[in-house]
C-alpha cells in the first residue's frame, strides 16, 4: 500500500478546517473541537501506520503451476510456514500425553519444561515408574533424582495454586 504523506496530510487538514467551521457554526466550543481533532489525528496516524506497514499480496503468486518458482511473492517466502499447519493432535511420540492436557495454562507450563524434565514426568506419571527405577535408568543417584522430582512437584504445586486449578 502506498502512502503520500504530503498529499494525505493536506487533504486531512482541508477536511479538518471545513469540519471545524461547521462545528463552530453549530455551537461547539474550541475545546470540544480540539478533542474531536485529537481523535481524528489518531485515526489519521493509524491509517498512515497501516499503509506504511502493509504489503500487497499478489494472488497470482499462489498459482499451482509455478508454486515452486523463484518468483514467489516476498510475503509468501517470508510467511510460508504460517500458511500451513502441522496436526499434532494424534502425535504418538514420547510426550504425546501432554497434548491431551485440557488446561491451556498447564499445557503451556509443561511444554515449556526441558525435554529432560518432561521425560522424568512421563516416566513418573505416564509410565508409572518409581524414583529408584528412574534414577537407575538415567544413571544418577537416587538422592539426586529425588531432589529433581521434588523440584518438579514444587513447580506443579505452585502452578496449580497460581491458577486455582
């Protein structure tokens, strides 16, 4: 979208001058007119901002014949990953159980954990393993694993208190 600020500003000022005269004639005070002008200025700046930050999207860039050509629209190249989605609903990887968490905040909190922490949670909650077995499998001492699991329990406990779950 192109924006000629000189032209648009001149048009805006002419419209504001005309509107100001009409509003004065209708009995509004200068202060009231200034408040309206301030709102119109915000609207004008919004239009300018939109025009300066909007790039046209050429629909022919999506023709199937030349979809793989180098002549793609720059927006298509930049945002191609946003035009498609990856369905992870039926994911069968190790942490697939996390996808079934119904509480959005809890889901986000657990997915933000490291893979190591998610693996420990998976072993505890999903596989039903004991601390001793997890420690042996991961090659750490039972006391170290106990501290790690304690931190994870505290994380979940604090999270659940924060969201009133």
